[in-house]
């Protein structure tokens, strides 16, 4: 009884010690504060007076109109203009683009998930202590209490076949109470060293079933790599398109400025002839009206240029190149239109082979096939085998009990099984997995057809833009001759200012179409390269795994 009371006191002391140890580490604390936004950020919409926030005094249209006509060009020039080549844009995209940085995290996540799956067969060390005390009613019934202390430690090794091997040792100290003490018995110790193996034979059995998650994680990593390559190709193609749209916007503004200068020259020519008394004053008014008409074209072209510059700046994300309008970007790489003929059929076959969407679908089909096998395995009955071999030894002390190992041994063999009645849940999951694979195969066929169509469309746009370049260039040459002829006719009084301004407007429109055709030609080349899963030019991009398993572009 004295020993039992001592052990009870030890147990109580251990419990109090555990509770006191929990307090400093915060196990029993609940101090985490839930963060919520301020109510006014959600429940109130603030007003804004943009007129009051203007950095200049607000002006009515009538007040600003005359000031606009008095200016040479009605736009604000940037403080600095930086020439930029398309290679600079691509380099900055690979180094700084935020969308690409975001995509490059996905392979690292997939690689971490693969490492987690590969670690599923790591061994586990375990240990434990158990105190067993009988209740008061049991002690009264048996007449003498019995208590024990158990110390367990061991190693568990999961098997790739679905089972596990366990090697452990169990030491038990038993207090038999006063009756044993009266007989001269001390508290005996019993030691056990045990080896056990458990192995499922149907559901969950086999290398395929238990390593499937590792293979799926590996395929998911490949999918992440494919998506990164696709994203990089798309972002680089978008940067090329943004560059050529910037080129078109810059040249469009130059065209409209030239149109404005021609209109101003016509107005000055009309003023001189009116002053000389050769033509009526209405010609000056007509010319002045033509100048006003060109202002809107300049304003629209300037607005489009600013937007295209911000698009390029956002894609490049270069430090020191803010989105604000203080720094302008002037394209330094000129288009190089050449007549080429491409075999769309050959390109379409290459596109289906190279496009990462097709590779991703191939990997998804492989995952679907693996999921079908897993669901088929899960539909099997449970049937498992287990075996344990144990050697024992007992003595009066802990060490002597282990020295006595081999005094006795035991074997245990067991089998168990479960057969679900109906098994509807697992059969339904198997059917869903099969249908998912069928759907993916249909998606692959549809995607292949869409890619081929995209290639044919891109090749057609290339032919169309080449023809547009020729037509626009011919129109520009003829329109320039028409302007020169109309000006000579005006000088001799055979044409009005309206005729000259109309000819100048047609010339500007022809030049604008030529600029747009040049940009469309270059964009069509970019589209063909993207449609075939490649990059335009002679520079390749390699993605290299760093030490942490994440990918970096080079």
C-alpha cells in the first residue's frame, strides 16, 4: 500500500509538473487576436472631389481652346526619352517581371510536395510510458491492489508494399500489493523484445498502390514546369507584342504631328495669299479649321502612346523606370518586313508536339490512368496478414530482466478481412475516375484541333499583313504625290484649302495604315512563334533548378 500511495503521489506530481510546464510554452494560452479590417473600410464609400484635387486651376473649354491653338503641339513632352530595343525588353522581363516571378514559385511548391510524398516511407521512432492503477471497486473485489508501469520504445519502418515492420521493446514493472510482499516477493520486472510485420494482401497492397502518390506528385511537378514554360513563353510573347504596339503608337504620333505641321503650313500659305489679295479670307478660316481637326488626332495618338509606354514599363518592371509619364520610351529596333512563305501544315504538327498545353494534358492523362488504378484497388476487400514474434525475460530489476531475455518466447499470427456490403461508394468513385480520364482524352483532341487552327490563323495574318504593307506603302506614295499636286493647284488658285487639307488627311491616314501594317507584321511573326511553342529570334531561354528546387530563367 505504501508503494501504491507513493506511485499515486508521483503520478499527481508528474501531472502538476506537466501542467506547470505547459504554461510557459503557451499550450494552454489562447492569446491569438483575430484581425479584421476597420468597419469604415467596409461599410462606407468615401466621396472624392476631383476638381478640388486638381494641380492647376480648372478651365472651361472656351478658355482653354485659344490657348491650345496658340501652342505648337498640344501635348506635354516627357522630361526624358530613353531609346529601348526589343532585346532590352526581353532581358528585363526575364529578370524583373512580377507575373513570371509568381509563376516560378509553382515548381518549387510542386517540388516540395514531391519531397513530402517521397518521405512517406521514413522510419518512425516512438516511445511511451503508461501507468495502470485499478479502481477502488476492483481493489475491494480482489482484496489487494495491482498496479503497473510500462515503458515502451521502438522503431517502425513503413514498407513500399503497404505494410510495416515494427521492432520494439516493452519493460513492465508490476506492483502486486501487500500479498506479494508478505510472501517475500519484490516488484517484478518483465522485459519484451518484439518483432512484428503487418501486410495488406488486397486493398492497399503492392508497390503500385503505395507509390502512386509519389508518381502523381512527380507528374504534378512536371505539370508545374510545363506551366512555367508556357507562362514564360506567353509573357515573352506579350512583351514582344507590347514593344511593337509601342512602336506603332510612337510612329502614329509622329504621323499626326507631321499632319499638324502640314496643316499649319497650309494655314500660313493661305494667310500670305489673303494678305496679297489673291484669295478670300474664307480660305484662312478653312485652313484654321483643318489645324483644329488635326489636334484631336494628336491628342488621341499621344494618349495611346502613354498607355503603351505604361504597358511596356509594367512588363519590364525595371527599377528607376516609373509608370509615370516623366520618362518616355522610344523604340530603337525597327521592323524588318520580308516576304516569306511558311508551310502551315508542318508548323501545325510542330505546334502540337511543342506546345506545353499538350504536354500538360499528356501528364494529366497519365495521372487519370493512375487514379483509375487506385480507385480499382480501393474497391477491393480488406484482407491483411500480421505476424509477431516476442522474446521475454523477467527478474527483480530492470537490467536483470533484460539480461534474462530468452527465458520464454511467443509467436502470433493473424489474418483479418472486411467485405463491404454493396461497395457502392468505391464503385462510384471508380466510375468517376474512368469518366474523368475519358473527358481528358476528349479535351486533348479538342486542344490539338484548337492549336492547329491557331497556327493556320497566325500564318494567314502574316500573309495579310505583308499584303497590307505593300498596299499601304503604295497608297502613301500616291497620297504624297496628291498632296504636292493639290498644293501647286492651290498656289495658282485652282484648289481651296479644304482640298489641300483633305489630301493631307488622306496622306496621314495612309502613313498610319503603313505603320500599323508594319507592327501587325511583326506581331504576326510573334504569334506564329507562340502558336508553335517557341520564341521568335535566335535566343533560347533555359530554366535551371537552384539549390532549393525552384526554377530560374537564363
